[in-house]
């Protein structure tokens, strides 16, 4: 009995001994949902802006009146010599402790990305509070403006952009770049990073003033930024980004618009499905060669051609094949000729097949990649079986 | 007092007057002691005396004794001289069902105090003890703490004989034995140990008897007295003795080779040995089809986990591990907590205590008022406290789910134990987060693993793992698969082979 009571006493004292280390109530945190990084006003400094949720306004009135501005987010920015310095300086404005574990995305300004992102990647992977599945994007706008814009249907704008990234395969115009694959590409010698592009576009229509078209800015996810090592070197257009997605994320579907085979002024919309790209690499005469095959099925989803499907099929096959091939050629050209950066991760494929050779040529992959040859073959099969009365002869 | 003890040790004397004096001295002049004198066979030469307790003895049975001794004796023209021994009166005159000779005073007094009638006749050196027990009983009712939908509705009541009869009616096996003993120096409470002699775990009956014989106490008011004096882990919050109000539970426990302890004056019967998982099993599991039984048993396991851990997990997540909550949920919780002035641990403790308060108040109040208490309580706690910003709506939900879950555990006494375990878990996780929670949980687990109930591991058959007993632990497999008793029974075979029913083949198939 005595020992029992002693154990009880000591264990309860042990609990007090901990003095609640690490205790932070959830309502004492400033939960960050998006962070923007820009170059500071003074050279060599970093300007960091954070989108912080105001829970009471983001979730409406639960229980007692919470009061507030009605705005779901509270955005602040701070400057510092390094990212962490800037984060600590955020504390000058934020009444609550800034909490990063629920961060959805990191938005880099073009100027910051062009200076090099190694610092940023180091900080965001080193810190235990930050997650590796945070989205990373580059913007040509001001990041602080972008993250403080109310966008999307979601109450919290960060969540809206998170959904954009999650559904990036639907539109298929930007890569779903997160911290994990960014760091992977940065550490790899056989691949270069490519990061999605976010932009502000005046596409939102105000309910109060619908006549002022596009008076509200919305965040658009389209295109990508290409890096060489840790420095950004240029942009990809949305269409180029789509071609890159075949290489990077095994894009399966998307839509393409082509001209009607019978009428140049009318349009035929095709949705390609079950696209499958296979890339094979060869090493001949000290030069790499890549055989790229894209095989895909497609459906006619909108036709202005006014002829039955059977008459369209072959022509549609051919023109979509041509279009796809051109897209792939374009992006390969960008990677090889313009940016000299193997962001399509062809180096990975080469290294996997020729590990011995890679030991020799890996160091100079960028030069060798510039001399690589490509054979591109696309094969599209329009399988649309939609029995839709179309064309004069059928009605 | 010593003279009374000596008197109790003595034997009855041939003189009625002397015996009456002894009875007077021992029983005093208690208001409920009734004495009735009579003349055996109506003859003046042989007076006699009946002594019984008013209220305990059935007066019609007492009247029958008098009629037999006086009227029948004289009608048959019997002579008192022929009836000179207690045996001759018993065998040739009395027609009451249970009559026994009673040589010493102690036995006679005990009989009187239990509702029997003591008969002394002039010239006999023995008294007769006629069973006339019959008092006002509560009728057999549905057990109030263990309800079911399908299955028998009778419950135990306060009379031990009725209770044993309930079980005997269910098991008409000559091997079902009830062994009687008396506990309580003053209360002289009847205690019966029930077991099926060719099934019961070997040595168990002796162990139960020796533990019961150890008890030296003045009175036993309820089976809880016995439970606390025989259990294996007296310091533990776990109860290692099962208690039930249901005769079918007792009968099935006996058929599994366990021992039941009946105690007079209480509708609660004890069953040993006990396993932890039994508290989560209900008779309905067996009476309904096995799909339903298994499903609801799993639901109850969840209820057990929720009622034990949900508040602690909530406290731990909200005050330490915010990254483990999905973002949208974190926002919802944070917005609800925005105006709450207390830390989560305190909020949880306040709400849990408020809930226990309501439960206790609802239980203690007279029944019609009990409902009013719960309405007022739920309105105040659920609505006003949230609106006033004292507690967050999420905490109300957590406490409500926890409360409902704890009511889903069939055994009320063990649901109380689980409810108490919640508090150390909650405090540990409020101080140290996941670390504290897991430490405390592990300590609980180690403790539960360390205790035994009458020689059986408390967490069996999960630990030590017994593969054959798994058929009826987490799951309730179909009846035709439950062909074995638990391993400790003497005879584990309870069913023939191939009991699975099937549609008979048609002719020609």
C-alpha cells in the first residue's frame, strides 16, 4: 500500500515536472496557409509574406460571437537577411505564434527564383514543422499580392490553390510541384527542377458590379518555371507545360482543339484519354538518343464539323498526332536548345539504362544532353462511339 | 453477553418452561418475536410452544403446524405418550414440507431468525424446526441495469432461494450443485456457491470456498462486500469479479465451468473467474444471429475505445499535435475555441465532471425529477455554456460521444471503471501530449496484463493468446462453430460434430 501510494505520488509529480513542455493551444496559433518569398528592398535581403487564417471568420460563427473583420485571412510580411530571420521578424506583427505545419504552398517571386532557391529548399526541408508535400510555385507577380488575394470558392484562399494543385491533372497545364519533388530534382544530377507558375488574372466577376468585367483578380495555375541547378532560367507556356507533364507526371488526359478536316474555319474538340508515353534511351557513338512514343485514345467531345464521326476519324487521328508531336518537339527544343536544362528528367532514364556510362558522362550531362537526338512517334486513335446525329445526310 | 453465548451452545431441555425462559433470555422481548402455546393432541398434560418471527414466517404455515399438532392429533386419538420423540412427531403428525430435528439452541435460534418456526413440546429433549419461511417479496422483474431486446426478461431478486431456482430451472443437471455457507457474524447472510461439478475448473471451488471462509465480517449488505473481500487485485480499478442481475448470464457462466456466488438479500450475483472482455459482451450477442451479434460486439469494442480514449486524444491533439489534425478540421476546432478562456485540458475536465454530475444527479433524484435534471443539464451544458463562450462546441460533442459510448458498455460496474481510467489518461495527455498519453496507456496495459482473476489472466484470451477462444471474443462466430468451452473447464466439448445446418437434398439430386 505504501509503495503504491509512493508510486502514485511520484508519477503525478513527474507530470508536473514536465511543466507542459510544448503545450500550445490550437487557438493560440497563427496558422499559415500560404507563404510568399520575394527579394527584399535592400539587396541580399528576403521579403517574406504569410497568409494567416483567422479561424473565427474562416469558419463563421460557431457558438459565441467571435468578432472580427469578416475576412478569412490576415496577411503580413516581413523582411530579413535570411528566411528564418524574416520569419522571426513576422513576430513583430503577429500576436500569435506563427505555425507552419498546415502550410499549403510556397510562392516564389521570379526575381527571387532567378537568384537561386537553395536557401529556401534548405530551410523548408530542415524545419520540422514544415511538410514535404507543400506545393511550390513561381509567380511573375508580387507574391505578397498573390497570397493575400481572395481566390476560388474555398473560404481560405490557400485551400483554393491547394485544390488547384490537387486537380492539376484535369486541366493538365502545370506540374504539381511540391517540396518533395523539387528537392529530389535539385539533389539529382540527372534532372533539373521545374516548378509550377501561379499568376494573378483579372478573371473574377464581382457580384455587386457584374458590368465591370474582371474587376476581381484570381489566381491561375498554368505554365511552369524552368530551373538549371537552383536558379530559374525561364518560363514554359501552359501548352509546353502540358507536353512536359507527359514526361513528368504521366499525364493521361486533356483536351485539344483542332481544325475540322473539311472546313478550316470550324473547330473540332478532342479529349485524349489513357495517354501513355514511353521513353527509351540509347547510347550510340557517344551520343544519347531517345525514342519517345506517345500512344493515346481520344474522344470527340465537341464537333462543329457537321459530318458524321466515321468521316472525321482518320483525319482527326492524323491532326491530333501531328499536334501532339509538335507539342513534344517544342518542349524538347526548349529544354535542349533554349534553356540547356534537362527538366524533363530524360537523364534519369538514361542513367537507369546506362549506369556505367553515366559515371563517365554524368558530370557533363547538360552538354551531352544538348547533342541528344530524339525520335518522336505519336499514335492517336479516335474511338468516339457517340451516336449523335450530325451532318446533313443523317437528319 | 457471555451467558447468552453459553445458552446458545446448550441443548434444549425436556421442560417447555425452561426452554421458553432460554428463548426469552436470548431473543429478549423483541417486538417481532411471536410465541404461541398449544396442547399436544389437545391433552392438558403435554403443553408445547411455537416460536417464530412475525413477518418472516408465513402464518398460514404456522397455523398448519398448530392444526396438525392439536386438531389432527386429537382427531386421530393419538396419545402424547406415543409421541415422545421428535422423530415420531415429525414422521407421524406434522404435514409441513420441511421439518428437521433440532438438538441445540443455536440452530433453533438461527432457524427462528431466518423465518422458521421452532416447536418445543413438554418431555422432548429435542426441538423441531419447521420451515415456514415466507415473507413479502418484490416480484420477479426485468433486471434494471442489464436490458436486452431478445432473450429472457426475468432478473434476480432479493431472495436467494428464488435466485438459485432461476438458475436451476435453466440447468436441470444433477451435477449443478449449490453449496451453502453463512457469512456475517451478525447478519448471518446465506451465501450459496453454485457450480457444475463435472465442468468447473479443477480446484476453483476449493479456492472460492477458502476465500469465502477467510471473511470475518459482522454483516454482508450486498454482494459488493463479498466482491471486495475475495478479489485478486484489491488495489486495482479493474474489477476482477463479474456481477450480474441476469440468471441467463449466470447459467451460461456455470456452463463454461465458472463458479457463481449467490448472496441473500441482493439481486446481484458474482461470477468468477472473470476476463476483461466479458464486460463488453452482452447476452444479445448470442440470442441474435451471429452477423448481428458480431457487428454489435464490434460496435461495443469501439464504444469501449472511445469512452476510454476520445477525450484524451482530443486534448492531446488540440494542445500539442496540431499538425496531426487535417487542416479544415483544425480550423473548425480553432474557430470554436477562439473565445474559450480555458486550456483544453481544463475545459475537458470541467465538461467531464459536469457530465458525471448530471449522471449522478439523474440517478439519485426521484425518478420523475431525474428527467428534469437531465433536461436542464443538457440545455445548460449543451447550449448556454457554448453560447456564453465557456466551452467550445467541439468539446460538447466529444464529451457527449464519450458519455454515450460509456453507456453502451453492457456491464455498468466496469463502465464505471473505464470512466475513471479516462481521467489519468486525460491529465497525462494534457501535460505531455502523445508522450504522456502513450506512457499512461502503456502503464494501464501493463497493469491489466499483470492482474489475474481466480487463477486466470485478466486479459485472456488476448494475452495469453488462445486461438480457439478467439471464436467468441472479438467476433461471435455462428453457434455451430462454438463447439468448445473455454480452456479451463474440465470438459471442453459442448457440441456434436457437423452441427452446421443445411438444406436437405431433394430426391434424385
